[in-house]
């Protein structure tokens, strides 16, 4: 745990504070960061949940940096370009089976009745309380244009199978995906959800145009230019609504106006350490004249 905290501070990893904001991690301010319940290892292990500051995606990011860092920087120096690292045939991160099982059940088998108890299938996260679920669901419904007054399904009133199958396929537990896999993977599935939701409207209009072409027997039907104009307007609406949707998710995940911190490549070997005039931190330095001699 201490090793993870040391590297997280060196990487300036942004964590969620107890106030709900995101700030670079510092060990001397550890009490101000909100702990998570994502610290357990496996559902087969007879171990209680471990409270941790780092989520699964953050731990994997830290461990990957340690593996690729140089030995003199307290790393393993097992990057893909090193002599010993080239002998490693495969690099696979260990999964938290208990967390992955809950995510799989709610994400892949979304039509099951158990996934609609005390929730309406549109929630962003697995395992929220009923009050938190309603708050997050209403925010997500506003962004997706759904009805914000949709009530959560109680055990006595669960929607029918066709409703769960049709509605559930357009919504995914994005918050849980982000916590486990990271923001990049979550934004990928968020874009798929957003584009599929808007393609539904366009497909209805396209079907009507296709029926008009079949009934008239003329593929150059007069309605085709109007359909082309509609597609242009539709593409503009999709991009504008996605900008709003992505900003909402970025704010919720603490990545709004996020710029990835540049760190030294594990392969880079400087001759000495100097203080960077921009960040005021010690960085490896390589003289320019030596670089010019290698060109």
C-alpha cells in the first residue's frame, strides 16, 4: 500500500476527495481523500472487503508504471524494450472476480429480473443505494432525453421481459465500467450507447424512405434529397448532444479539462538529475550535445 501511495504521488494521480472534487494525490493529505470499497481481491477468498484509496483502474496504472520504470527509480525495469522484458510472453492484469462478477451480471445479462429490482435498468453504476440510484438515473435521463420522472422498479412491479430487453440494451453501467476499467474504456462504451440511441430515430426514418422506394419502384425517389438533408441535421445534433453528454461524464469522473501528465519514458536514461524550471521537480537530464552526436 505504501508503495502504491509513493508512486501515485510521483505520478500526480488525481483522486476523489471527501468534498467530491478531484485533486493530485499527496501522502501528507491522505485523510482528505475518499476511500473506496474496491480493494477486495477475489470472491473465492475468505477475506472481508479492504478499504483502499485506489480503484482497480488506478492500481493497474500504478503497477504498470512500476513494471516499466528503471531499477534506479525503484522500478522493475521490465518494459517491452528491455532485454528481460522481451522474454515475458504475455502481460495480463489480475481481475477482481467479485467486482467483475457483479459488473458482468448487470451489464451482460441486463434482462434478468434481479437487475431490475430497486432500479430501472438505466443506472450508471452497479450496487448503488436506492436514493443514490434515483439521483444518478435522473441526471443520466436528462442527458439522454429520457423522462426524468421515471420511478425505480420495486420487487413487486418489475417490467415485462420485452421491455427489459429493449430498454436495457440502450443503457450500460458506465460508472462501474469507469471504476474498473478506467475512463478511456468507459468513454468508448458511452459513445457506443449515445450513437446507438440516436441511430434508433434515424433507422425509423430510413425504413420509411425504403418503403417509399419499394412501393414506387423508383430508387431515385423524390424523398431521397430530403432524407439526405435530414441525415446532415441528425449528424450535427448527435455531435452537439455528445459534447454535452461527454462533459457531463467527464465532470462526474473528474476528467474535465484533464491533461495527461508527462512522465519520463522507462527507456530514457539521463546522465544526471536537474530541477525542471516549469514543475520545480527533479528530472533526468541528457545533454543536447550528446544527442546531436548520435544524429
